[in-house]
C-alpha cells in the first residue's frame, strides 16, 4: 500500500499534473476521486488541520455553488463551511496530497515536489507545456 494519497479530480488539469508528478517519482499513490468518494467529516477536518490552513482556504469558488450558497458571508462558522463541503464535495479545492512529509493543497501542481520522499525520475512537462523537471531531473 502506498504511503502517498491524493484526493483527485480527473477533470482538473492541476490534479492530473500533480498525480503524474507523483508517478514520475516512482510512486503509485492511493487515488481517491473525492467527488465519487468524499472524505468523511472527521477526515476533512483532519486534512485541513494537517495542512495548517483556514477552513476558507480549502473552499473552491469557480465552477461551484459557492455564490448561490452565500459562502462568501464571513459570519459563517467553520462548522457551517464544513457542512457545505460535505453536502457539495465540488466545493473542496484540489488536489490534496498526503505523504509521510506532510499534507498540502497542491496548487500549483509542482507544490507536490516538496512532499515527495523520492526524487523525480525524469523530465516532466505539464499539460500546458510548462517544463517543471528538466531532462536531468532538476526542478526548473
């Protein structure tokens, strides 16, 4: 079983790039397609705590019911924000990666490089053509 887990949305380019960077290090992570299998409340709260971010920092706005649910209201409590994410997993920003070196929201995708126990095994170019790892395995 892998020591790396990615909360992944295969429709998201950042998430796909992050997954491929993990694989480029020689690891095959546990992939949780969180829209199909959302984390339970306890897990979601633990992930946020482990990332050391505010609840709001995990909320995705674009392409979600954020506005119609009134989630921009700063008087909403953390519990209310979690309730919204539980009811609408699309509100959870992605990808979240968990490794022995930490937990992080990997936006941009190359943020995952600081969490990987193994070095990159070859060059890596993002879907948009941006070179992240050169032919010598070095971060660009």
